[in-house]
C-alpha cells in the first residue's frame, strides 16, 4: 500500500463525485459534507463506472443500474454482503491522497 495523490482539494467541493484513473485503476472520489472518500471505481454488479454516477447523501449511485454503495463502508444499500473496496484518504494542503494497493 502506498499513499498516492489522486486529486486536488479544489476539484472536490462538498457534494462532488469524480472519477480518477491511476495506473489503470479507476477510483470514485467524493466529498460528503467536507469529508473526502475514495472507493474502487468499478461497480461489482457489472463493472459500471461508479465515479461517473451520482452522489446522493452518503451513497454513490452507479450510473448503469442505479445500485447504491455507502461511500464510507462500500456496502450496497440493499445487500451489505456486496461491497466495493474503500481506500483510506487524507488531505495534505491541496492534495487528496489515497492509500492504494501497489499496482
Ligand atoms: S453495473 Fe453498477 S448497478 Fe449495474
């Protein structure tokens, strides 16, 4: 695991969801009321791009079939056994860093 810069804080005002690509891995990054969170960007249902979906409160909604995933736990709203990986995040100055597995 390594801390990796994935975005700038300016790109992520509260209520924002963006998709970030890093070394072939897609990450959904969102700001929930000032707290930045990062999730694996591939939906476990059929691979939809979670970072291109919508942020609804604490949940990231997949744009393909509207499954919701909690942005802090990664759990699907209707089946908690279905999860996306969530990554630790920290903000240093203007940099948003996530602790990602080594590529
Ligand atoms: S691919 Fe995400 S809900 Fe179907």
